[in-house]
C-alpha cells in the first residue's frame, strides 16, 4: 500500500511517524494533527447527512487546497477513522495539479454523496495501514492481549474496527 503513497519526503515521514507512534504507550496519536501537518484543514460540521462520517472538500485557503469535514454528531472514534479515510482519498485519489477542479465530484445535496467502491476500499486500506500496519497491531497485542476492548482504547477506534483489523492483518 505505501508504494502508492507520496514519494515526497515530508509526507512519507509524517505518515510513517504517525504509524510508528501507535507503538508508543501513552497518548493516542491525533489524526487531526496528522491531517493538519499535511496541509489539510479539519472541521467538525453539524449539517452533514446523518450517515456521512466525513468528506474531503476543496478549500483554497487550506495549505494543501483541501479540508476534511467530519460529522459533529458522530462518535469520536467515527470521526477519527473518517479523518484517516478522507486522508486516504487525498493521498490516493486527488489530482493536485489543478487546485480549482474538485476531482471527487461531490454531490452537495442533503442525502447523496460521492461513492466509488474501489476508491472507498483503497481509502479504508490507507486508514488501516496508518493505524495498524508495520507491526503496530502486533505490538499492541503483545501489550494488551487480543481483547478487542483494550485494543480499541489503545488505538482510539471501535471494537468492530479492531476485529476487522485482526482479520485483515491475519492475526
């Protein structure tokens, strides 16, 4: 997965440090700080459709030209994953050569929004790798065992997400 991520040294280093930070006990890594360090603004909004956790939008005032909007009414773990998921879209699916063009073709209507299954799966994979990849999940299991509730607290995600990661990473 990382071979498709940016070759730029700053971005790769920032992503790598976030992932490796998961293996340090203590404070949960901030996904907002990660996104902001890559030049994206992160905002919580009230008006997003109920089932939409977040979205990537063009923002000419953000350093990278994009912002991540998350649904203020969702849980903190939902918002955390939404930021990482939208960061995946930014890293893999955005053509940054034309800052005026919104390549995600987002429908700004109340209940409809962009959905491309292949790209959604790829954005989820980026989030999974950033959270659990490069030995982070194995290290957490060695510290906390395989109890989903403890692993969920450690990573700041839902127990369901931990169960999915255990299957995806064959643990």
